[in-house]
């Protein structure tokens, strides 16, 4: 069996569990080393064997990562990932569990809950296999999956936009923000909209989430009044996202759309998390039919 055959799937699994492509790549490399040292002729199901290795390694790392993230400067957001790098997206479940809003929500789950949810929801593993991976009973795994599903469903909208609808909304959102059209912005934002900015202590960013329509409007208009913007729309985490340079700082931003309204804006500015989106790559990654916004310079 060629390990490369399973590598994209394993990388997607590790990324969903960890929220970090950097860590996911390390996990998959370790899995390859273990596979290379295994008598492969005795492995009846290579896919199940490798999924088990990657899941257990990721679980161990996720438990220690939670401690580090508690000491992180400002909000910790998942590392954005170019869609082409996170493995197959053949099913709605694979795509949904990759979406940035879902990745952010999964941070609220315990490591075992997250593993059970991802393995069952995205990879359709039977509870017997999941139980063996996470070290829990089959009944407990069912309960964990139910709890995780309920918690995530409570925070997700009933209707998700198509890729084209999402891209159009992003363009409308940027046009309204750059033009200072408060009426248009207000109509697009939910009452409980929030912004998270992840600078990781490397660049200046809000140290706490900004909640509420009025505060978010003030934050956005303050940025557009003060800084020059450049950028375009790229595809990341299976959906359109914004690749921007704001006041000379690179960032990738995701907009969570629920039932036609913007409920969340996730902005990653920590340069350690942007290595998959090098400066100047907007042309290569721009979605067809989505021209970059012409944002004015600050005055």
C-alpha cells in the first residue's frame, strides 16, 4: 500500500481535529514513520489502521494544545487552510466539518467529543471503531456525538449559502464597508454579530471578541477610515474567504453567514498561521467571477 494514497485524507482528518495545518502535517509525518516501521503484511485494513494512528496522535496533541491556547494572546482561531490542501470534500459532511465557522465552534468541545464528532460525522466510522480510538464505550461515544451535534446545531443557521451566494455577499459586504454605507452594513449584520481577531501577540489585534451590531459597525468603519485596503476573494476551508492587506498587515478573514445575515467575522492576522496564503497570492487563489474590491486609501 502506498501511504501517499491516504495522505490527503489523513491530513484532512488531523486538521479537523487540531485546527492547525502545521500540527496536522507533523501528525501525518509521525503516522508515516509508524507505518514504515510496521509489518504491513499483517495489517488487514490500512485505512482503519492509519486513521486510528492519526486520531490518537491528534487527540494527545489536542489535550496539550488546549493548555497552550488558554495562555494565547487574544482569541485563538484555527489556522486557515487552502481548500486544495485539506483532502477530499466528496460529501456534504466532509465540507461542513471543514467550514471555518464549524472549526471555530468545535473549539468548545472536549478533545474526545471533537474526535467522536469528526470521526462519525465526516468520516462515517462505526461507533465500535470510534470507541476503540478514543478509549470509551460505544454507548458513551453515541452520547458524545449527540451532545456535540446538539451544541453545534444550536449555533448554526438552518440555511447555508452556496459558494456563489457566499462570494456575492462578501463583495456586497466589502463594498458597503469601504463606502461607509452604514445602512447597507446594518441590514447585513445580525443583532448578535461578533468579530474575532487573532494576532497571537505578533501583530496588533483586539484582545477580546467584539459583540453586537453597533460595536461591530464602529469597529469596521474605524478600520476603513484609518487604513488602506488591498485584497481579493480566495477559497479556503471549502468556502470563499477574504485575503486582505490592511494597513500593510496581511490577513485572511471568514464571514459566517446564517439565514442570510452575517453572524460572525473571523480575522486571522498572526503571520504564523498565514503561511498557506503568501503575500501577493490573491490572483492565484481568487474565485472566478469575484473581482477584488477596490477599497479606498485612508485619508
